[in-house]
C-alpha cells in the first residue's frame, strides 16, 4: 500500500469572545479547564466556503502543567449554499509556559512558538457536502490574538 497523502481542503478563521476567559481547576485533576465562546468566522478554500455561525458553540480546553493543551471544540458551520454543518474539533497544542502565558493574555505569538494540530469530525446532511462525513482530516492551527486560523487537509 502507498502511504496516505494530504490535500488542502479549506481554512477556518475563528473569532472568539473578547470577554475574560473562563478558567478553573477541577477537583482531583492536575490541569485547568477553560471555555471560550465562538463569536463567528469565515470558511475559505477550494472544497468548502461559508461561515462559522455566531455564538454556536465554543472550545473547552484542558490546560495541563508544562504547556500541553487538549482541545475539545463544538460549533456550527454554514456552507455558502446555506447547508448546516456541525464540527467536533479535537486536538492538542503545546507551547512553553512563557509563550502560553502570552497567548492567554491575548498576544499574538510567532507560528513556530507553538504546536497545534487537530482532528475534526463533521456532520453534514445528504447532498453536496456529505463528503465531509466520510473524509478524515488533519488540521494545523495558529492562535492570532483574539482569533485562530485552522488549515484543514483531507487525508487521501
């Protein structure tokens, strides 16, 4: 068998709520849980275009000591033709503790200062976008102040 390849499919720009972010330490865990609401965004690319539905969900990250972050995000997309698409985005990010503190303060950091990879799953109704349901994706993310950018690649 030949190894799988990657094909760029689309980019999602996510805008987040500018209110202070929720952070707390769950009992019996070493990390901190967080939440940030998705305010909206845009989808652009050769295989999908549209928008991120405002206030349709958010990210519930778990911050581990030492700089590792587990992502767990749910929100709603709308394709350019009006088709609703649900996304469940999971992944990890790693930054040194000083870079993570700058990110938490809302600063933009250099792309090479952090590692962010995600594995989304989509739910789309039958029709022109149902290919999302039966395709695996790998995403690469960058945090840019009050928004993030994710490039998604279909595994071929």
